[in-house]
């Protein structure tokens, strides 16, 4: 099978039984130091998100394996007559990249965002990432905003 052949996947909401699959995906990507090595931090955070009203969590399943997931959070802006979906993560396992899985995940979460009456969908993408260099988001119709800068400040909440 060619590496560029579309990979057939089923996109569906993340369930508790997917947690080991998502953790495995993160291990393969290179375990983030923010997570404990036994996966408990990530597992607990994901489990808590499943019941969060503001969270959208979808997985891409191929051959009963989780090969990717997307997480978005619905945020409210008082200035707009609607809400915004902020994509916090979209990950596809290395061996499945470039085969349409990320595109399918983004299409599915866009549909869910529209159903939640979001007027906009947005994502932060590091310029250092391969996905930025290869224009993943522009290829899906996303526009880079030249007039907006993303400021952040770390907060200590004890
Ligand atoms: C970015 C990512 C989610 C895209 O998912 P994917 O399944 O590889 O993407 P698709 O197959 O749907 O490809 C869509 C387009 O993305 C581009 N692309 C971006 N990053 C890519 C990558 N690492 N590998 C292959 N294609 C990539 C391709 O140009 C492709 O367009 P084309 O098919 O016309 O060439 C996935 O590559 C990934 O998990 N990367 C690492 C994590 C990451 O960067 N996440 C986004 C952070 S905000």
C-alpha cells in the first residue's frame, strides 16, 4: 500500500476505552515531559474532559486502533453573537501521516463546531512545526492572521 493512499478511518467521539490508545499515540510521538511516564497524568486529564460540556474530543480509528485524535474547546466571546472553537491539539500517529487522517479529523470537528453554533474555528500552530511548514491549516481553508499576536503569561495558582 502506498504511503499516500488514503487511510480508511472511522471518526467518532473519544470514549474511556480509547485512553490506552491515545496514551500509546503520545508515547510514539515522544512522551511529553508534562506527563508522568505511566500515562496517569494524560489519562486523568482526558477522562475528565470526556464529561466537560465545552470539550469536543474525537478519535480516528483504523483497524480498532486509535491512529489520531483532535481536541477542541468551545469558548464564548461577549463581543460576538456566537462561540469559537479553539483547537488545542490534533495528532496523528507518525505511520499514518499524509494519508488524510488529520484532514478527516478536522472536517469532523468543524461539523461539530457548526452544530454548536460556533462562528469561527481557530488553532495555534508553532512556526517550528512540520505542519506549519507544510501548510496543513491553509490547505484546509484556514487563514493566518497577520494583525494578531498571541501573548501569553504564566500564572501561579499554587
Ligand atoms: C499535522 C497533522 C495532524 C496532519 O495530519 P495528517 O493526517 O498527516 O494530514 P493529512 O494527510 O490530512 O494531510 C493534509 C495536508 O497536511 C500536510 N502535512 C502537514 N504536516 C504533515 C506531515 N507531518 N506529514 C504529512 N503531511 C503533512 C500535507 O501537505 C497534506 O497536504 P497534501 O496531502 O496535499 O500534501 C499530523 O501530521 C501530525 O500529527 N503532526 C504532528 C503533530 C502536529 O503538528 N499537530 C498540529 C499541531 S497544532
